[in-house]
């Protein structure tokens, strides 16, 4: 039997419906793959084997009767930020030790209602705060991609090896993998690694400043953050409520469209869930983009950006032009202020949201001589460094005397950032093309980034504007850098025009192809 | 603007996070790096600009003021570190 984990969701869906394979077979194939790979990659923090087998069995019963849902029998990984009933839900934080919610998030409920199978919970940066998946209480996730180098190998003139190998001599170049471990990006690093390394058919993720798109770009996968309000936030552990959105990470554009259709819904339990029907995103794939107006923002050409990112961007422009799109230069003048404004707004909201972790209602409790000491000790022990840093920033910018100078100023700038986008869309631009990240994946425990938190924050420089303006954005793999690492392009659309993003991303994907890491794990 | 160790300790107290002397000193440096980075927002001319209150132009959804959920006391306390008869247990607050 061929490796079932290599099937895309659309391929698996066809084979399941045609009864060529069963949900149980494909689920077992993934569980085995996780078993073998997880010690090396650390993508899963909890594997729900029994639950997966039960769900697969029910799927098979429905498939036999021809009653399968849109995702019937498709095995998925779920980011640890999503509340899953009776199953490990800790946002990869120590402070939520042992938490098993008595409810199911709306997004995951939607997936199960469509027949998907849950393989387990995926690693992430603690409370989704990070861009490398190194802030997880459960340790870093490892990127399945490694740098490779070209070596000149001198061939022996003749050699009688064990296998009877004979060479005529000379030399040749060969690519060999470097052993250095790289980060998968964050915060949805477990989701990106699991999808890229064939440890699930697709995964849920969330994006507050780039947490879907940056890890997707680092792992050669497709990730979409839909418009704010498209997916319900109900039952997802809150980080920064005005910015948080759920979305999928998948192996190709079509799979991302299939997953988003199931994840998105109108939900009375989330007052920011927007009252609009969910379109059939898959139907947008393959539609011509002739005459579409693609904006190229000059402010995304930043100092010190590596040559290969600029080259990739130019390639993307050429592909869309070849497909008949009209390329126009645009300006989004407040771009450079998006990241600093984000580092006021997001920590401010986080400091309020994370006030609930006090050792009383769930998770960790460290005893103290009185209730205040219990709070302080619990939170000191339960939160990691990055989370504490952001709570502190948030508490400071909201404290008496500083609110106007920081928070109010940032929210005003946020309106200007949004207005920049509104202006270019009003001028007829349909979609904006930018690089997804300012670099390829970097090494685990990068010293520069450890020494300066702002260096790590700069990873989100191209993605964070989209959250600030509430727009949809997709990262699609577009090529490899000279060291063989994947790089992604980002498309930004008008509010609720995710279809345009899928339509355009599919054109890039067709030109660039899809990318899989060489297996070493 | 920058913060000193004393301010960091005050903020930590507000955030209910216990910090050691060493933590406070390290955090002072980190916080000042971040505050230095966000300082550039001051150069933006925001005259006449309203602060954002909602990223999507929508009216806040309202629901009927009726009970739609409840009778789940056991579920609510299920994850608590210490409970008694569906109450959360905490150290003594009032002497």
C-alpha cells in the first residue's frame, strides 16, 4: 500500500468517497507516522489515538452509507489553543497544567460535524506569543526542513563495495543536508511542522500577528488568516481578542480552501463573528485572474532584506503578470508603524485576557501565605519569560498616566494603517502581493534573537499589518532559497474576499509547484 | 520614556507576578528595549484621527436578556485546583 500520509486532503477525500481506502487505514497511517517522528520533531503535545480510532470508525460507517460530510475521515491536528472537550488544552503553558475543558470550541465542533478525525493537540508558542515556537512549555518544535549544501565529491576510481558498487572515478556535486536544527516559525509551529512532515492531513492554527502565515512560509506549507470575524473565536484561548483569528495550515491551496470552508461559520456565541454566509472557497481555484489588479507596496522593500526575498517577490510579480493580472505600484505609508503599534495593542489585550490565570479556577496553583501571594507565586511559576514580558508591557501601557500616550496613540495609528489599505482598495486594487517573511527559517536558539526581543518581533513585519487592519492574508510557498529552504509570498485581500486570495494563490502555486522536505527524521 | 527597576516592580505587583531582584533587573532592560522600539509611534501625526474601537464596521450583536445556559456548576469547578461542594477554595481573604 502506498503511503496514505502523502495524500492531500482532496486526494484522500476522493479515495475515501470511492471506498478505495478507509478512514481507519489513513488514521492508522498517521498515528504510526506520529509515533515514529514525534520524538525528533516534537510537533504533538498530546496524541489522541483512541479518540482518533473511534472517530475514524464512525466515519467509515457514514462513508459506507454514502453519508460522509465534507471532511469525512480526514485526520487533522489541532493547535493546543483550541478548547477540545476532555482533551489536553493548555495553550502550551505551564499555568494551564492538567486543563481539560468541558466544552468544544466552535471551530473544532464545525470540523467534527463535517466528519474530520482528531489526531491530537499540536505544539505552539506559549499562549501564541512567539515567532519560533521556542516559548512552548513543552519545548521547541523542530522544522522538518534543513539547510543543504552543495559539495564536490571525488569519486573513487574503482571501488568494490559491499553492494558491488563500481565507479568510473571523477567528481560530482551533491546536495547534503546540514544537521543544524531550524525553527518552524511560530506561534503555530506544531501545526506547520505536522503538515509539512506528513503527521496530519491538515491542521488548525491561529494568527494574531503572523502566527499562521510565518510558520507556513518557513515550512513550505499554505496558511491563511481569514478576515477578522470569519471564524468564531469561541472556545479558543484568548491572546489579543481584537487581532486573534483562526485559520488552517495545509499542504496546498485547495486543501486550505477545503479546511477554511469547514472552520468558518456564523456563531452567536462570538459577538465579533460576522453575519455572512460562508462561500465555497474551493470553487475559486482555477478561475482566471486576467485583468485582476495586483498592488505592489513599496514600503515592503525593507532595509537589509536578503536578495533572495526580493528575487522571489519579482518572480511572483512575473507569474501573476503572465497570468494576465495588471501590476500596479502602491503605497501603504503607515506600514512601518504597524509592528510598534502591535506591540502596544497586543500586550495590552493580553494582560487583560491572561488575568484569569490566578490559580483559582483551573490549572496550576502555587500556595502562598495569603491570596495575593498565591496569585503572584502561581503566575510567576506558571508563565514563561516571553508571556511575562508581554503581560508587563501591557500592564504598563494601560496603567494610570500612560494610557493616552501609548494605548490611545497606538489605536489611532491602527486606524491610519487600516485607512492605507482602504485607500488602495478604493483605487481598484483587488489583491496585494508581498513577501511573507523577511528571511527563511533560522536556527534553534538563535543568539541575536535571544538577546534582543525586538529582533524576534521583526519576523512579523510583513504579516502584522494584516491583523491590525482585520484583513485576510494567505502565505503560499513560492520557491527555495540558495540553501534549499522554503520561502513564501503573501497575498492580502479586501475584507471577506478570501476567494480572491485562493484564486490568486492557486496561480502562484501552479507556477511555483509544491515543496516537500527531504526526510531525515 | 523608559522604566527603572522600581517601576518594573510596581508593574509586576499590578500584574500579580512575583519577581526576584534579578528578574526585575533583567525585565527592566527588556522592557526598555521594547518601549524604545514603540517610541517611533510618537512621530505619527494623529490629529483628527479617532482611536480604533472595532476593526470591522459592524454593530455589536445583541441577544435577548434571557437565560440560555446554566446548571453546569460541576463542569465549571471540574478543573479547579481546590473545590468543595461546587465552590472554589482559596486561602482565607477576611480575618
